[in-house]
């Protein structure tokens, strides 16, 4: 089993990289563990309290559960991965059953901030995208998918996203084995996919 970590700032294009990698690898050979599934459940908080949740701080993630689930997958076990929604800031009663596969991709903005998790990764990738481009993507995404207004998105970006990126996410670039420039560079993704196929003899 090969564990690949894909990090980068919010709106950097991590999800696109994951999709492109999956498309280049044999069907059913990849499972994805998104960091976002492991946010703590804040469904019992008031609407005003939910607006103050800092999703860009490492303390917002239930790391012990994420690491335990990764360890179980490496042992060949199926895991009950949580389902988290930003709209309610809560975990669903349902779970997603993730099966062990030859490639496990752990994806999220903060995954390289946790040493224990980093130590379990065979390949660490950082998707490096210009800040202005990330902001435009965040605006489009948060309005369309997370029910935020234009004003909410900008307030949230200036209060949480930008300072947390500078404090926690950008510094983790130094842990990366591979840095993908300007989001999902097709050439870089092709090279990464070839490296994975070679290592797994696919």
C-alpha cells in the first residue's frame, strides 16, 4: 500500500489533482481520505458561534481518529469515515465505508502540519497556487457550496483563511517531496502518476 499526502492552501486545486491522479491509475486501486471529513462536530453550536469556527487551524481536526483510520486501512480493515457538512458544521449520522486499496490519498489543507500523519506518508505533495487565484476560487466555491454571502466569504478569508495559511499551511511546503506549481500542472501530475505506477508495479 502506498500512502500519498496532498496538501496546499484552500482553493489551490487539491481536489483537481486528486481527480486527475485517480483517472490515470487502475480502477478501484485508489481510496481517498479527505481531511475535511474529520472536522470536529459543531452541530450543537449557535449560528453565530458557527461563524467563528476556524476551519483553517490544526486544532479543528480530530487527528487521532484520522490517524487511527489510516492505520486500520494499512492493516487491511474497512473504516467508517465520517461525513461532514459545512452548511450545518456537523457530522452526518451516516458514514462512508472506505476499503483498503493499493493507493490511499490523504488530502487537505492541514495534513502536513501533523507529524504523526506525515510519518505515515510515502509521498508528500504540496499544490502551490497564487494567493489571488485561490481567493477567487474560494469565493466561487463558498457561495455555491457553503451557503455564504460575498461579505461572509471575504470576512472569513481575512479573519481565518489568510492568516492561518501564512502561519500553518505555507510553512509545510518544506515537508513536501513534490511541489506542484500553479495548481494542477498536467506534466507534474503525469510524472507523479508514473512514479506511483512504477512503485506499485501497476
